[in-house]
C-alpha cells in the first residue's frame, strides 16, 4: 500500500519537475530578460540616488568639506546618469 | 609618497603585526594549556604537573564528605579507576556513569581537583543508536 | 486490545516506509536539481533552470511531508517510530513532544534539510525572473547541499527507523531539555546556519558566472540579515538558558559548541558590514566573497562540531557516524571556494582605492580585521587540543581564562569602533570635521572614566573601565547621529523635532536600524564587562535558620519544603533576602530529581539516582541580579534508601510511592546543611536587553521597503504603456 503511494508521489514529482522540459520551446520570448534587467537597473538607480542623498546629508551634517562633497557628488551623479542611459537604451527598441 | 607605495607600506605593516600577534598567540597557548589525559594515561605517565582528567564516574563511588566530594574516575571502558577529591561547584548532570572533566594534580595516588574545575557532560544527545536502545 | 496494537504497529511500519520513500524521493529531486542547474547554467537553456527550480520546490514539499509525518507520530505517541520511542513518552507535555524531533541526531538533520529546502524555494521563487546567469549555479549549490543532508539521513541517521514490536512507553525527553529556551534554540540556530547558505550559493554562482558586481549581494542581503538575526537569537537563547537553568550561574563558558555558533556569527557580522563597502564604493570584493565562504564553512563546521566527538565538551558526543561526511563537505566547500575565488581574482579588482584612513570604508576594513581576528583566536582556542595533538602527540586544552585573556582586548577595540563607524562618512572625512564629531563622544568617554574612578573600584579592572568608556563613547556618538538626522531634516522641512526624527529614520531604515543594533551591542558589552569584572560569587553551607552575607545582601535560609509529583521529586529551599537591613523579598531555589530507568538503582533509589535539574532563584533588576542555586545533601538518606530498596522491592508501586513521600517528608523536617551558590551579578540584565535591542534594530534594518515591489510593477506598467503606444497612469 505504502509502496503504491510512494510510487504515486514519485510520478507526481517527476511530472511536475519535467513540465518545463516538455511544454516550452527552448528559445523563450525574449522580452522577459529585458524586464528583469530593467528591474535590476532600477534597483541600482535607487541605490545610487540614496547614495547621492546620503552624501548631501553628510555635507549638511558637516562631515564632508565642500570640496570633498563636490567631488563625491560629481562622481555619484555621473554613475547615476550612466545607469539612466542604460535604462533608456533598454526601453527604446520597444517603441519602434 | 605616491598612494600605491603608501598602500604597500600599510599592507606590510598590517601583515607584520598580524604575524607577530599570531606568533605570540601560538607561543602562549602551549604554556597556558593543560594536557588532557584519561586515567590509564595518567597512571602511565609523569604524575607531577597539572592535568585535565577525562573519564567516566565509576558507579557507586560518589561520596560527599562535608564540603568535599570524593569519587572515582575510570576510562570510558571502565578500567583504571583513579580516586578523585574535589571541592567546589558540582554541575547538575553529575552522577554515576557520567563523563566528566576535572583539572588538577595527582597527589599520593589521589587526583586532587582544582576548585570549580569539574565539568560534567550532558547526557549524549547525538548518538546514532540502533533503534530501540536508549542512549 | 491485541488487534489494536497490531494495527498500530502495522500502521507505524507502513508510515515509516513511506517516510523513508519520501526522503529517497527528496534525495533524487535534490540530485536532479543540482544536475539540471549545472546543465542550465552551462547551456543557458532556461527550461532546465526552471526544471531545477521545480525540483527544489518538490524537495521542499517532500521534506515538509516527512516532517509532518514525524510530528504527527510524536503527537500520537506512536512508539513504532524509533525516533518517538527514544525521545518522547506519554507523559511528555505536548509542546515538548513537538519540539522533541530536533533533540535527536536524525531529527536535527531533518530540520536542517527542511529549513534549507524552504529557504531555497523562497529565494528561487523571488529570483525566478532575475539574475539569469547566477541563479542556475546557485540552484545547483543549494540543491547539492540539500542532497548532502538528505543523503546523510538516509545512509547514516535514518529518522524513519521503526521498532518491531513497538514499546508501550517511550524513553521521554531529558529533563534538562524540557525548557522553552532549549526547545526553541535548535531551530533558531539551524535557521541561522541555513540562511547563510543563500548568499553563499549566490556568491558561488556569481563567481562561476563571472558576474561580480553587487547584484548577488543585493539579492541576498535580506537572507544574510535573517541569518545573522537567527544565529544571534540562537546565541542569546543558549546563553540565557545556561544562566537561568543550569546551576552554574554563568552565561558563556567558551565551550566548543558555544564557539561553534559564535564564530560564524562574528564572520557574518564582518560580511554584513563589508558588503556595504562594495555596494557604495566598489571595494573589498575579495573580502566579501571570502567572508561569505568563510561564514558558511564555519556554519558547517559548527554543525559538525556538535556531532562529531572530536573535542571535549560539556555536550557529550556518542560514537557518531556523521562526523566524517560533514568534514568532507566542509573540505569541499572551503577548498572549492578558495580555488574559485583565486581563479576570479582579476574580476574582483576594486573599482576604487581607500583614499583616507578617516573614512567609513577604512573603518570597515579595520572592523573586518578585528572580527576575523577574533574568530581566528576563538578557532585556535577551540581546536587547540587537536592542533597540539597533531604537533606534539599530546592533547592540550585551553580553558576560559585563556579565551578571556585574548578575546577581551579585541572585544574592547570593537566596542570603540562600533561608535566610530557611524560617525564617519563614505569617502574622505575632513580632519576638522572628524575632530568636531569625535569631540563630544570623546568627552563623554572621559567623563565616564573620571566618574567611575571616583565612585567605584573600576580602577582595579582596567579592561572593564575601557569597555565602559568606549561604550559610553559609542552611545553618545549614536545619540549624536540621531540628533543630527532630526536637526538636518528639521532645517529642511520645519517639522517638529520628534516628527523630524521619525521621518529621517524612516527614510533610511537600513542605516538607523544598524545604529540601533550598535546601541544594543554596546549595552550588551556593558553588561558583560560589569557582570564579569564586578561579580561577587560565594559558595555557602547553611543550616536552616542560618544567615550569610554576600556582597551587599544578607541571606537567611528559612526552611525547606518539598513538592513531589509522579514526574519528579522537588526540594525547594526558601531564602529571605535583605539589604541594608531592609527586607527585599524571598527567593526559592530548588532542585528537582527525575526518576531513573536504571533497574539497578532499586525501586526507592531510582527516584534519587536519575537526572537532576536546578531551579535557580533569581532576582533581576536593572542594577543587577541576585542569583542563587541550591544543592541539598541527600547522602544522609542513603541508609534509608538502601533499606527501602531491599525491603519494599516486592510491594506494589503505590506502597513504594508512599514510602518515598514519607522519606521526603522526614528529610524536609530536619534537613542537614545544604550548599548554596550565591552570585551577585551587576548589570547582567543589560546583556539580554542589549541583545534584544540589537535584534530589533536588525529587523528594522531589514524591513523590506515598499519601493522594491513597486519598482517591478512600474517596469511592467511602463512596458505596457510603450507597447500600447499610450502613456500609463501610475495606479
């Protein structure tokens, strides 16, 4: 009795696990990767924005000199623009 | 001094400090340690000096004499019992047959334990026994 | 009746066979997932990756079913299950029946594998559409570890062993484990260990796939924080249990099993800090991959140490067969990750260099060194018996004094840096700003030293004095940070001070949650320093009616009572405590004696020869604890016990119980002097309070921001808008 049940379980698991191999085509719809990468870039953008704001807070709290702050801010904004460019590049082909 | 040279110097200083501290640690640990011996080993070796005696409490050997606790410790298989005299804190699990660790010196055939150095092991949790045997 | 027993027995056999089959299926699923993950990683074929993920889900489902079967068996007292027979009994309370599973080797391995399968399923579900290059390899690593633990169960420590015929009564749970702390401690600890496998697996995946930016860190950050928190809870529960339940009065003994959990926690702390540097400044990449591989290796080492018997410890180890395979896994993980890291060194180059010593990143580097150094010292001390045996042929062991001597200086420095770190900024801090920021807390520290030297004998305990000074520095620094946050926001928005504080903190939960953790740690260290350096500890031998003085307290042994029930004999001492002539209450430390199953003890003697536990008499206040433990001298009963064993052996159980009650009553009326241990522990309660604050801070820091969920939604909405050729409205 228990052997039958166990066999049933194994069959069920095997069916569940191999479903992707049986149903779909190898080359999937390729707009999925773009959305995933977009989300990742958005995460990096948010992190970069937080860094920019933190630097500003540190300057307001007097931890960074004006010179150091300007240098850091310049660097961070350049990195943020880079991310924004990559986001735009990902989004562009869609419109065509 | 250019930054990369500064960095290299810092790295060398840090590594040297680490090596020195590690060497100090290693050196002192040998002198600060106590050697662990089972009763059979203790009887065979040089009896002077402080050792950590590990073994099993011989069933029926426990006697309380006022503040002092006297019992016998044998190897895990029950051989070579050594009388132990100890005063100090006695851990909860201490009783016949338990595995103990006590630090002290062998004096005139009796192992005199240092105060509060008695450790009794909690009964074995993680034995893989054959089903049906209790640990 | 016989028919019932037969049915139950057959039922147990069937269930255990089915359970073993579930484990076997889980093993197959795990192995398949590992293989499919590797194949999917190499070929990029997403179907195989999806299939591997489903296999992990299946493994989780199968292991959950296995756990459910075992727990139901415990609840039903099904002693056909060897696990239930060995660790439970009909008289065990329901709560402890449920938690008894992990008091055994087999059950604890099942717990490990089960939590791993659930956590893996969780992280794979969350990342099912992301990190395409990393996820296949991470899946393979997690499945591989799962396969190892399930395999260990099947071949070395089968939880579904059955007993034929099933005994009528089980062995019951060891009394020392019949305690809520000890019941919850293993799942917390194992969850801690298991959750570290998630960032580890993603790190390995990132290394293999050569995707070594911070994405693997970001994805697994919350798992790392969970791991740290659970491991911390495990450490807290273990030390509190030791303090409250054992008749020892200490909370940390540098025992190998304690160290086994502390080492990964320390290295994990370093990891949590160090990854911030990589995220903000692109540095310490090699440190980060090494730290997570080190943390996970130490988690496995911890799991191994508690089961292997290679070290003398307060936990006795039987002849365990799982030690060897665990050690092999540790070697594979440690060596494998080292090889992998070395082969990817070119991609782990820092994007920037540390410019100034006065920056947060350089403090974090020092922090890394201190924490790893501390873990290394503890590692050395823990394994010294084996190291010395290897080099000299003799087993030498190092005890608590050695550990305290070398851990204390590092700990003291860590307290200082816990305060300095939050004060600094990312990037270079100007020297004048540094002076200004350090001045306030520095003055507080100096004031603390002066005051303590004046009003107490702290001067005789320099290390404790340093801890107090540095902790005061840290708390002042953190208070300053909160104040500055509120003040800056106030100047921008004009909000009221409390509101400004709440808003500023709420907008940067990670940072301020972290500061709260630091505050908690500072409090914990104050508690540790005070209770170790300023403790008063006395062993007393008191007659009923006698008084003794310990520290500021006067203690009088009023009387002895007993509280017998079928489960155990209990002797309760009653102490009245007073200070400065004023009575401040009573304490009732007790000693419980559980009957032994040993037939040679005799029907009367077995009640006195079994396990005994202490009930500590504890008076906890903010200023410190009064801790008392009691040990009655039962040796005077020995002649009576022997007589009872001989004469009452053939009488019915009821008569024997009556005799025991009479014996106990007689003893209680005229007891011999008893031994008391009394400890005055200043400020020890702050250890627990500080730890709870730290854990709360960790929860706050890790609380997911709404932004991340909204971000993915926004991305889809934007795409929809583009494809429709219209602008979307945000909902």
